[in-house]
C-alpha cells in the first residue's frame, strides 16, 4: 500500500491527464517542469499540502502525561530505561519554549546521570535553565549540572553554573543553605583553578578524495568509471568520502529510532527540534548547526511530509544543502532576458565542468536517467519536485530568509528550484547510497516468543550495555540514512563487485575485496548480487531502477551456481536435490512444494509445528518443547541442505527464541552452540564475513559464550575449531561498524568472553 503522496499523484496523473504535458523526447528538467506548472496542477499540489494535518499536539497535556508517567515509574524504582523512554516522549510532545519542555529536559537529566550519560544530562540541564523552568526550582538544576561537569572532568563547563548560582545567591529573596554556599565555593575554586583557554572546535574532516591508486576515466561505452592505476591488494583502502547530503530512512511501521541528522551518529539520546518534534540530533550543537537547513524542513515534519515522499526528501535536502553556493548565480539567471535559455546554459556549464561550485557542483554533474525512464516515473518525480518548490515558496520562510521578494513566487524562480530538485531526484535514483548500521532495538519493539521479557531488561540497569546473553536482541542491521556520494558514485556496477563499503557515520570508506590489477575497473554492486538474486531478477531490477542492461561477467555467463547452492532442497523419497527459492512466508502459508525430479511432496510440516510451540515458564514444558524443536529442525536440515538461506532463517528464529535459556543444561547449550556455528557459516557463505548480516549472526555465539562463562564461575570458554574461525572473522567484521557501536560490542565481548591461550585478547581490537 502506497503513502498518501503516492495515492494523490496516481489520481492526479489520471484526472489531470498529465501525460499530455510530457515532451515526446526528454530534453531537460526545466522543460518538463515548465509544461507541468500550470494553474490547475499548482492548485492541486497546493491544496494537497494544505490538507496535510499538523501532527504536533496542541498544548502541554500530552507531554505532561508522559512526564508524570515517568515520574511515577522513577519513584517506583522501575527500570531506568523505561523511565528514560517516558521522558523522551515528554520532550518530543512538548511545545516549543513551553514549561513542559523545560520540565522534561530537567527530569531526563536525572535518569541520564544514573545511566552515566553526563554530557547529555549536562545539556538537558542547560535546556531546562534556558527554558521556562520554574525559578524556585532552578537551584537544584544548577547543582545537577555541576555534578555532570565534574563527572566529565571538565571544570571549564562550571563557569555558567557558577554565574547562575551567584545570581541566585545575590537575590535577597533566595537564601542558600550553608551546604549550598560551601558547594558554590568549591565549584568556584575548581573553575578558577582550571586553565583558561579557548578550545577551538575541530569539525569532523570532510573526506572527499580518491587515493592516488585510482583514477576516473570517461569512455563512450562505460561513461565515467574508476580504474586502478596500480595493483590494489585485498583490504586495500581505495576511497574515502563524506556524504554531501543525507536524510533518515523512516520506518514504515512507525518504530522509533534516534539517529542524528547532522553528524549521522546512531542510537543517540535524542535532542529533537522543539518546533516540529520530528528531526532528531545528538546534541544541542548539532541541532544548532543544522538549523541552516532544518528551518526549511521544519514545517514538513509538522505535516509528516518527509515520511510520504521517499527519495524526494533527499532531493530537496541536496538542494537546500547546496543552495547558498548557487544563490547569487540563480539570481543572475532569473534576471536574464531569456530566462529558460539562461538557466539551460548555466546548467550546461556546470555539467561540462565550466563552473565548479565545490561539492555541490559534483552533485549537479551526476547523471540522471530521465531520458530512459518510464514516462509515469518521470511524471511522478517532476510533480514531487513541483510540489516541493511550492512547499518552499509558500509554506516556509525560504524566500524571506534568502532575501527574495515575495512576488517572485509568481515568476520563474519556483520553476528553477523545482527543476533543480527534480534533477537531484533523478540523480539520487541512480546514485544514492544506503548507509547501513546496527540500529538499537526500539523500546517499543515486540520480541516474538519473548513476551515475558521486558524490552528494557535487555540492558543493564546502570548503563546501555546489554545484559548477559541478550546482545542478539539489542541490535539489528538496518538502513539508517540515504546519502549522496558524488565521487564514489562514479564506480560502475558489477554483480560480483571487487570492493566493499564501510560506513563511519556519514563517511563512506571503500576497500578492495580481492586483488585488482593495474588498468582494471573498480566496480561496486548497486544491490543485485549474484549470490542473492538470479540472473533474470538482477537484470530486471537493474533495468527498472538504473536503466541499463548489465553485461558483467556473472550476467554474461548465465550461471547461478551460488543461488542454486543457497536454495538447495533434497527430496526424502528420491534423495535428489533441486533448487527452489523458498521464503519463510511460503513455509508459514503452508503451501505444498513438489520434487522437481519425482514430483513427490516435500516435507515442510516441521515449520508449522515449530511455530505452534509457544514459550512456557514451566521448566518441564520448556525442556520438552526444546527437544521437540530439535527434532523438527533435524527434519528441516534433511530437506533444506547445505547453505540454504531459508534454513539459516529457521536457525535464526530458533536461536532468537532460546539463546537466553542456553545454560539450562549441557544439551541445551551444546545444541544451540552447534546451531549458532551453522548459522554463522551460512551467513558467511551468503554475504561474506565482512557484512552486517554475518556480524549480527555471530551475536548468538557471543551470547552463548558469555552465558557459559558466567555459568562456569568465570572459567575460560574453550572454543572449538569452527568457533575460533568464526571469532577470527568476527574480529575483522567488527571494524566495519561505527565507533560507538563497535566499542559497546567489544566491551561486552571483553567482559564476558574470556579467550583461551590460542586467541590472545588483544586481537579483539580491530585494525583501523
């Protein structure tokens, strides 16, 4: 089912007969936008935007309700993480500059101090003091903030606190107690003793360079592509680039996750925009730094617009990120006598490299495939761009903030902006990158077969570290952001790429996966991989989205050996193997499948029987149920053979359900360790060990080792040969995730997984 925008645009294309406005042959974005930009279409788009409801709650009642709920849980000694969730909700629901917002931040600071998150607690106190926090209660917030500064060992942060407390002390209506006065003197002494220095903020370096070993070439057949100038060895870093623009990927199921829209940190304590309650940041500083762009997206969040329009959100974000670079030039173009010709000339100069415009210029020079696209897709993207232009001109302060007179809304500027946004959408369809990372499990998530396990029990009470045996429940591989990397976008596609992509926040690092000889092409995979899709499916997907026929070696050979291997099924009657893509959904539906050789029905009843087994607190029933699952999985292993991907999914479902009970007996633990090794082996075959899929598959092994370590009285876990191999691969794979997640997982491993003499502990630290 499509979004509200999808429904509207499909109707508009038919009712407004928009196909008549498409030129017979696509020339440029401005030509399409100019044809579509008539009074009728603009009126329809404007009305659609107006009808979008404002989702921000009226008043402070909802925020007060969440905060009160948090207070009750806090006093009742509920989980700190449960309390934190309530205060997060209170902050998101509070109106801008309201007392509810100040109270929410002040209360959240208390629980963050308990959790050891002093930097975020310090900033919460500051927001409370800067806001409408009651005057008579400010004293305790100042002292709470001082506690944070001392815990961070940063006396330079005490200055504003000392000033604030001194003002309170000078107020004749406020009398500080003896203890409070002594504490103020101590804070003053610490601040005075601190070295007076200005720490210059150092921004995260914006990497945007190919290394000397790679060059960009242009040929008629391949277009722009990357060539190795020297031998590139396996794991050799090829390129590093920071995203020019990126936007969040919104969960279609509405699950909450907190990732910073400015620096791309994941799993953060959220500091949302207080006006829209939609955009999320990791700090006050990131929120302020992003204001330059967010001021024009804030109204869209209040209408939930960005959740509806998919890649078009990154289209307008790219435009906003680069607009200051081209603002003066765009004014000159709009003042020209022949404006359409002038804009085309200007864009032509950018495309040919005659104008630079820095990183934004690199984005503008990326190709689009509008001339190859289905006309319906061109119409959808053009109408999205036109709608976003109307949104900017009429629903945001875009014109006034950039010094444009209001009357330009009736001139050419809206169409110019729409044409540029449309160009970006077209570029992103064929050049966008998904930033994937480990996303913390949402507190609102439901864990199948773990209904009696409170989600908040996943984490230790005084930190964000996983409980023993529950790491596998704390993270999932997820697409966090969609981004544009204009330089790395020069890599062509192959279904068997010779590189892999690693993300550290918004920086993309590219490594060679095998030896690349001089003058050989460096190739990426745009999604359809030969191990995961048939040749027919790969060709169809690449043609639909990227508008080309793949001629890589794997597609030319026509051999789907790996796909056959990952879908191998064995008949219990004739004992012959055949290949069939069999999903968990297929098994769940109970549809019959038949042998390709003897037509006998294949045994799949075991899956339905596994689903019927529910978790039971009674130890006797739990043991009996587990033995039934083991028997049923043996039938699965006879049918789905080798590295069958559906077999891996079944294994993961069993491990997900039973890992936390692994130390009930030697039978439980040895069986689950065997399953975990089996899962890791299949994931390695499917995705390679340098993948998030393999990494998360190894979490079950880490949890089983950790549980056994504690059960054995902190005795070292003796690893089997296969487990040592998996551990070695895991050590390498952990280096491909962001530093915050990496450190947390390594701390978990080093705390609970004691390595034997043959696997020295220092090898846990990944090589940068």
